[in-house]
């Protein structure tokens, strides 16, 4: 839910404090960074 008045008006990307804002994914419109998919482990069968 977007609560930040700047994010509501123009979006997080256009905010002057975007790079230092610790709450852009909490009160802003930025998505949580997703973890890269786990690489499939290759196992050799003996």
C-alpha cells in the first residue's frame, strides 16, 4: 500500500530522496527485490 505523498503524486523514481530512502518498499511503490532463483545443483550419481 502506497502511503508516501510523493510516491502517490509522481512515484518513487522521481522523488529527490529515492536513493537514500529506506522505506521505498514499505510506504512507497517499489517492489521488494526478489532473490535470484536458486541454481539447480548438479549431483553425480555413482
